[in-house]
């Protein structure tokens, strides 16, 4: 690893993974942290999930959302990925001097709307203003708490050979939508971020089956990085079918033009579910009945071979290894 922190260390890919492991995980090891899931599971009266995140997206307004909606949905989704019902959120905002009050109010309104949709409460917060040039308009930090029902055990380390891999919908929407606004790109079709709270979708999935092994939302680093994390955590292989992965034509065309692979582009309203094979169809049906899972598809399966690796059958019928994102495809994306 480099002797200096690089911008690529924040990409969500291999360098991010290595930095977290070497600088933090080894120092702060404890049973809650060692699972390395999107939320810590705490043993309290009942079980609580606790998560924290920071949002530094540029621009702060983008097609389909803004930094406020992103902060609430991101926190809600991290709690949901361990099967928790999100309940409370803290909100810390760092504001650059000169930000128009109108823009700040618009973000606050968006936070309220997203919290209402997700049925969570913002119960505490903090505000700081920094000198002009010391931040990029607005940064947000959150923490979230949710309650986990008895019998729910969802973790990135639970995948088993034979399980089905389900994706809740099309990939790459968020990353391309943000990039198009940032760079002033125009496409024939409007590209909109998929930013959305997924706790309602997860609740429907849990009603359909108690055999959901793992859940993850493929944000920075995209689908490929998240699948690799699951394979590594569970010490299994994952095989996926390129033809089964939903990608909007507008996103595909934009990626071809820009030289991107949709597998590595960020999402903010999609999830990956690892489900016991016998319950895969029931879970898929439940997902398709929810507005945030209407495009859900089974895209592959967990296998015993090539542990820790993801292999994809391409449209040409060949197989290739799908590795983690290494560099920084789209910085400042969430």
C-alpha cells in the first residue's frame, strides 16, 4: 500500500478495502466490527443495528435526488442490509460559507420527505459552518439505529454453495445520472438516479422467506465490488450471467461512450440478495411486487469452486473473472 493516502483510497474498491483493513479493522477489532457488514449488530435488550456514514457528493443536486435524500436513503439502506427495521437517524451537516439559504432549505425539505417515506425519525443533529473554500458546499454525516426481529440473521458471511443471487433492478443509474449533471453531458434519454429507501422492500422479502442469507447494497464500486466482498466474506465462489443483469439502454450507451463498465458504476437504490435456492422464487415474487424491486432478477448462484472470486458468463458464452474495482472510477459519487 502507498505511504500516502490517495484519492483512489476513497473509491470503494480494492484500495479502499485494503486501507480499512490495514489501518482500522486490525486496531478496533471486536465482535460487532468483525462481521464487516453495513451495520453493526449490538446485543441490547433485543437486538439493535447501528450504522454511520458521510456524504460528500458533487454536485449536491442531481437528477432524481440530492445530498439530503441520499443521506437518509443511504443510512436506511445500510440498516436494512442486516435485516433491521430503521427507526432513528442523527444528522450532522458541515456547510460552506456562501451556500444560498434556498439551497440549504431545499436539502432540508428533501431530508424530511425521504425520512417520511422510510418511516424513520431524525432525532438529533449538529451544524457547522466552515470558511469559503474549506468544503464543497455541503457535507452530511449520519448515524442510524434499527431494531432486528427475533430469528433474523443476515450477514455477508452467510452465503452457501447452491444459494441464488438476486439483484433488485437495473445497475449504474445513480453513477451515470450524477456524472451527467457534473460534467454537463446530454443524452437522448433522461438518466435519473435510483436513490431510494429499501427498508420496505426488505420487509416484504423477509415476510416471504426466513432463508435470506445475505443482503448488500452495491454503492461505490458497483455490483462487481459488492459481489466480491460477499464471496470473500463467505469464502465461496459466485457465478453470474451477464445476460441476466438488468441495465437500462441509456446507461449502457453512456457507459460505452465513456469507456465505463456498468458492473463498476455506483447505485443508491438497489440491493443484492443471497437466498437459499428453495426460496429464491418466493423472494423474487415478493420483490417484483414492490415498486423498488419490479425489475428484480436472479443473476447467478453461489458455488463451492473458486472461493473468494466472482466469475461471469459473458454474452459471447465465455467466462471471465469479475474483480473488485481497483482505482477511482467516479469520485465524489455519494
